[in-house]
């Protein structure tokens, strides 16, 4: 269990909307909260097995919603 991620409190699978400092947004569905590793790069997997690496220095904020 990843104790560093507050997304775990929303449930096993969530939707993340990542707001980048240049104004772009990326919506990622079915993020597995058990796979989230936070650091200089945040890493996580989706339910279908895709792996994402996000450079945190380019992120303004992240919205997290519980999947239904």
C-alpha cells in the first residue's frame, strides 16, 4: 500500500485530471491508486495496464475523482 498518495482515500480506481503550468490538461481514467509512486516523477498504471510518468515540475495541480 502506498502511504504517500492521498488518492488512495478515494478508492482503488480514480480519474485524474492533471493541470500543467502551460495551461494544458490531461484526463486519465481508471488510474490504479495502488500503483501510484510519487517523487520527482509521479508514476502510476491504469486498469488496462498503461504506465504513466508525469514530471511534477510541470504540474500546477491535480484533480482526483472516484470512479463509479
